[in-house]
C-alpha cells in the first residue's frame, strides 16, 4: 500500500459504538475522517482525497485472543503501511475486557509485534466522558452525557456487573497484567507536573506506560507528549479510549495543524425513528422506559430463538414494518431476559438484519443501534462499508451518514450508542434532533 503523508491518525476500534466515539472527537478537531468496517484498500482511501484520519470499526471486543490476533496483525500492518503518524487501538473508556474476551493485553502484544516503539502508551481516562484515572485507578460516571454519580470502576453499578466482561479491578496496571506479560509503568498525575522530557525518568524496564488523566488540561499536555514520542520513532502505537483523539486533536488545534469545527449541519426531526438494541445496560433500560412513556412503540424479540435461528420471525418483521409505515417510532429490543451465554455475533447479526429489512421495506431515514458488543455485527449485517460524522448529538455518539453498496442503505442516518451513553431522554433527543 502506498504511503499517504496526509494521514495524521489511523485508529482501530474494538467495536462500532466506541469507534464512532473516536470518530466524533477527531472530526470535531477538524480532521477529515471516515470510519470503515474493514481495513480500507488503497482504492477506498483514494476515493477520499482530503482524508486526514481514518478508523476501522472492529469487533475484537467480543473475540477471544486467538481470533483477535488473526485480525489485528494484518490490520495493524495495513495501518502501518499507510504511513499514518499515529496508530491507535481504541478501547472502551471503561477498559472492560478479560484474559479470554476482548483482551486489551493481546491487542498490545499484537501492536508490539508490528510497531517498533520501545514504549507503548496507554491512556487511562477520558474526562469529557466522565472517565478519570488517578494513580492508575479508573473511575467512571454512571452514564455518558448525564449527571450520574462517579464510581470506582470495580464498584460501578453497571460495569462491575457487565454480563461478559465485568470490571472487578480498578487498578488498570493489575487489570492489564492479567492479559499481557509485558511490564507496566505509570506516569501519574504528579509526574505529569514535571517537564515532559522527564515523564519517563521513572520508567526503566517497563514496555507499557499508563498515563493518568483527570482533566482536559492534562489531555493537552499528553497530546504534546504523544506527538513528541511519535517524532522520535516516525510512528507511534498507543492504546486507550477516545482521550487519544481528544489529546492529539487539542494539540493539533493549538499548533494550527487542524482547525476545530464548531458549526455542524442542522439535524431535523424525523418520524419515525427506529431503535434496535442489544444492550443490557441499566442506562439503556432507563432510556427505553422513557421513550415508551413518550410515545415510542416497543417490539420485544425472543433473544434465545433469534440467536438459534439467526433471523426474526416473519410476524415480528411484519409488526415492525407496519408500525414504521404508520410513522410510529419504535424500539426493538431483547427485553429483560439477558444471558451471558448469548452470542454477540448471532444477536448482532440478527439485529442488523432486522434493521436492514426495515430500512429497505419502509424507507426509514434514521436508525439507532444500541449495544457495544453487538454493534459491529449489526453494522456488517446492514451492509455498511463506512460512516462519516454528520453532527454531534450526545457526546460520545455522533449522528453519522452511512456509505454502502446497497442503495437503500447508502446515505442512511445512523447513530451507534454504547450501553453507558446518554441520559434517559436519549432516544427522544435523537428523534427530535438538534443543532
């Protein structure tokens, strides 16, 4: 692949909702950015001549380590070949993962095989989303874009009880040491007050360095430090939430490399809105209840049957399409029945197929896909090749335009919402639009 000197950043997201989170922050910073569902070919990149950043919305959050390695090594090699200055493996800002599923340590090991960096930075917080890292310990607000309380991650009412990867350790060094054999150091909040050239003074044999983050001023300093590290090596591989995009974007704005975007396209009200949810987060449950109380219809699917059959009953599809044709906004979800044994791939694929069918048969113009683990599979089942940000809606979940070879899907307005994103009126806000 031919090197593209204009690409400042390439990121690989471990799921679709998290990838659009990164897309939002680098787009706000002013970088022309497209998020692809697979590593883009040279031809795809050429079709966006002004591209300054790109992302790949992966599905590694739901995979085991062997499956991750088979995907990540070639993806990282492709990203390296583009000449992008920064390569970022984007994880959920709550760092939920385990030694057997969505292993962040495995992603770090894969990055180390492809890139020549002596030290791999891991950014531990994202203040704009209510995630804070203090002396290596992670804290998170209950809900993104809400007024929820802040909890240490292992005491968080939702993330400590995640059905697949519950967070039972707040110290990210201990958490990651269970997933990689590499030694992990820390540049804490106190060390960050020193001159940036002294930040690594206490790092000796460590191959991974975790960076605390409490506020946006610290992020700006981290952005400058990351760019200094990149200039030493030509390319820099890093890991973390969308704080990486915000840190780099803020510094590039300060230096005049990019000009931040403050005006976006006006988002109009749509009727109907289709919401398809595979999320079992209590935050999403509250949003569903609020939407139902404010005029949304509800269609509950048999989650076990849909995973076994990989398709919804004809009667379910008929009901969904009839409601949409009557201009009724609806939420299709799995109800209260959630089981750890459910396949994210099967559920996400089935939900994506439901969505594609509804769009094709009713002409619905805007959809919401809720649920991090299932979102990547849903997007692929919808035949989405990539997305570009249209405008911000709720922080961490922008409204996007879909690119697809399917004419019925191409141009669709789509919003990918993680389980922790938004206040209780989220779906109503997406339907009404703003800006």
